[in-house]
C-alpha cells in the first residue's frame, strides 16, 4: 500500500502511536480481569430467559452469588464450557456432540418442542411422518391436509440451533427444504408464524402463547401432562455443562437449580422439571 | 516554538490517519487468513458457483447468496435512488426554504434510526402486506429491497442536496437567461453539473445496502436457495455470516470467513466500478 502524505512520514511517530494503542489495550484488559469470583453461564437461547431468572433468584438469596448469563446458542455453550470462557455451559440438544464428552452434564429441565401454526389454521393434528415431509419439502400445500389451497410456508431455525437439531433428530435426520424460511430465535419464529396464516414452525413449549396454535403430534397434544407421561415425543433435555466436577459457586448454583426451589421456578415458567 | 508544536500536531494527525488504514489492513488480513485456506480446500469454483449450502454435511455453495445480495442491493438502490434524488431536486431547486428547514432535519433523523427498528417494521407491517397483496411468504427479496431503499434514502438524499447546492448559481442564471424554463435549466444544466455528486451518493447508499445485516435478516426470510422471483425468500452474504457465526466451528466457521472474503471482493468490485464510472464522466466533461 503506497500513500502520498503531504508531509514526510516520520517512522517514529507511527511507532509511538502503535505503542500508545498497545498500552490502551493492555489497560482495558487489565481492568476487566479485576472482578470477584463470579460464575458465567453461556449457551442455549431457549433456556437463557429461564437461566436469567434462576440466576436473579440465586443472586438474591445468596449474598456472595454473582451468576451472570449470556446467550450464544448451544454450540457456544459447549465450546465456552470446554475452553473455560464460561464456568457453566447451557445446551438443549437431544444428543450432545462428541466433543462435549469431556464435560459433566446435568439435566436440569426438559423442554417440549411445540409444532405451531397460525390460530386461523384448522389443522389440529399431524403425524410425525407428515411433519417430516413438510420440512423436507415433499408436501408443499395445505390442501394435502384438507386445508385451503395455499402454500405451506415452512419456518425453521438456523443450522446449529439446539431446537432445530433436536427437532430434526427426533423426526429422523433429514435435509431441510431449501425454501424454508430461516429465523434466528424462538421468538422470531413465533412472530413469523403469528403473522402468516400459511406458516408452520416449531418453538420451545414455554413460548407458546395465544398468537400461535400448537398442534397435536401423533394425536398427542403438547401439554405438561403428556410430556411428563412420555407420550408427547418432541422433547429435549436441557443440560448444564461443567468442565470436570463443578466446584465453588458453580456447584452452588447447579445445586440450587436442581433443588426444590429451582425446580419449582422452572416449572412455574413453563419448562418441565428434570425428573 | 511554533514549528515544534506544528510538528507535534502534524505527526499526531498522521498517526490518527494511519489507524484507519491500519484497521482496514488488519481486518482484511484476518478475514483472509481465516477464510483463504478454506477457499483453496473446497475450490473457489465449488464455493462460488454451487447452490448447495448444507454445512452440516460438508456442502458449501454460496452462489444463491451472492445473487441474493446483488438482488436486494440493487433493488434497494432502485427504490432509494430515484426517491432520494427527486426529493433532493425538489428541495434544492423548487421547494421553498421552509421545506428544506423541515425535511433536512427529518432526513437526518431517519438516518439515525437503528436498522433493527426498520427490520421490525418490515416484519410487522411490510411482510404481511406483501403476503396479502402479492402472495408468497412475505419475508422476501422485495421486502428487503423496500426496507433497504428507505434506509439508504437519507444518505442519497443528503449527498444529492449538497451536490445540487454546490452547483454555482450563475449556471442556473445563464440557462434561464437563454430562455430555458426552470425544469429545463435543472435537467440540462444543474443535474449535469451535479452528476458526480449524485453518483457518489448512490455509491455510498449501495455500500450501506450491501453491508446491512440486521434488517435484512429480519425481513428477507433467509432461505438458502436461489430466489426465483422478488417474492421469494432469500439469504444475503451478510445474513449468512451473522446467522451462523455463533454456532459455527471448524470448516463451517472458515466457510463463513470465506463468505466474508467474497463480500469484501464484491464490495470492492462495486465500488471500483462506480468510482471508475465517476472518473470517466469527470474526464469526459473536461
């Protein structure tokens, strides 16, 4: 790169500027390392709101507690727990990937995946095999299910999402239709389906509200009772992951989540308790 | 004494100026370092011209995303540029000064609205409207182009206003004195003289449009296929990087950096072409 500065460029000035920049960076990093012993959690965006609430409750009842929660997705949760960026990783996958074998998993909750359509849609029940065909792109029109002659707008999540990988694993691994609309969170999938009479999507059970309608899968409704009874099959575990056995504050927090008040809080917010 | 302080200021300014170039170089070097090995491994032809993007099973083809990026960028430009330039012509040539006093701050405010807000309005209002009126999933190339068109409007408009106003008053007076109507004077003289500035505004608008990520992710639908029409859902290069960066590891991550290289090159080509066009016009005028 050749520049034509109006004045001769003194090398020393550049060197001095770089030195100043380096000092500023070093100072900035020094200040961020000075915090007390805290627990950082990262990972699953589906569990993030619940984790934030649990962390608030834990911090309020434990004066020394300093649990902070970040999102990022299940894959980020796993890699952060492995490389130490977070003491606790959060993942919501049916199958943990092979590289997570070094981590100690704790199932703290279970989450149903509801298959959702627009409230005006008259479809009430679909077999798993049909849902799979819709997501593959083999069935593209609602009239195949006795609905109106309208295209099915398939809504899915980005590749790497824990919800998506659980959904695809339970339905039997498949290549998603390339026409599928991709949204990058449970919330935006819900908004997309709520705004589109021809859409079908899937979201975490706790996020189903009156703007969308959860359909029955294989005749089983997505309800707490049927999920707990093992009848509703689209269910995934939510893991907290630590590198080795948890110690100190991380252990305290996991014990709290698995304890009666943590589990009660999880249940009150629409997730299912671990056991 | 004077000379010393002059020198200090001069050198400090030089250092600051260098940081911009330095940042660019570091970013470019980093993207290339992460993405280039991948390009060699997969083969640029496969990467650029295959339409099969399934990172989970080792298929990395971004051709639909390159095409989609160009679609939404030029779509946005097709909407934003005529509106922006026409608005600028009115404000600087025909409108009363009071119009300028109202509109100019309004445009500047529009430029300050965060892209996520544009995206949100696009999702809640525009996409359902397109679905109802024109069909398709609503989240589409068209929705993205309209949102981008509105987003780049302030850039194009304010630069156009500045370049129209910098045309000397004597040009207009000369044209009017020769018997031209006001519109003829504008069309034949003022617009010709202001053309480099108008083009520059469009280039900057185009740069913003192709780099926009958040709003596009929200309204384009992000399907990984070639959009067959403006009503189809599409995924741009920037959306591809932003959607999958959080999860990607290994080859997949490198593929996203390679997507960044492609974006880098596309932007350089577009900017280069526009600058060359600008220079040619400048030369022709002389």
